[in-house]
C-alpha cells in the first residue's frame, strides 16, 4: 500500500455518516475492497485502517504474550470498539455512536492521512493538537531520529 497523504475537513451527518473526500479515496488501491476497520486511536482520535493494514497490525498485536498483564491490557484496549466499515455508494462511512463519543466528535472533523492510516479528529481537538507544535521542530526531529532514541 502506498503512503497516504493529506488533511481534509469533513462533516458528520445526523445519522453518524461521513463522506470521504475523493482526493483521499483516490489514494486507495482501486482493485481493493472499500472495507476498512475503524477504531480508537491515541489522544482520543479515531483511526481508519484499510483492511490489509488492519490485518497486519492485528497480526503484530496477536504476537504479544497474553501471560503478561500489560500485553493483555494493550490487546483489550486495542481491539475495544473496533468496527468493520464499508464505504457506501455515496462514499460515506457510518461511525457508531460509541466511537463518536470517545473522540468527542459532534459534527466537524478533520481527516489526517498519515503513513498507511487515516486519523479522524474532532476539529477542535485537532486544532489544539496542531497548535501545540513544539517551539523547535528541529529539536524534536533530532530526538526522534537520533541513534540514542532507539
């Protein structure tokens, strides 16, 4: 799967449906099914996984030793709320209420494509996260990519 890119403003309708922008949809491989897994993400956003990405992530999570308590907790939280979703003929996804509530999503959302997933944020939360940009992005990059960070 190729790297997904872009940031998109969208709206959730009264039934919990969100139309995916054409510019984002065009980045998914056309021959693949329009089936995804939607789940909770970090910092109270939602994450939209293309099915092949979800299967790879799940395989990685399933390798964790469940005899270790922190691994069980992680697996429980990782799978909690996961829902398979399919894009309808109008390019919409239906998001269940519990996921919308978890992310604090009411109407306005931002889709942030990142690597092979799409984060779905309540617009106000996304704006806060982006506004919290470090004073010196260069220092953050150095700390993330320095050999000592491994």
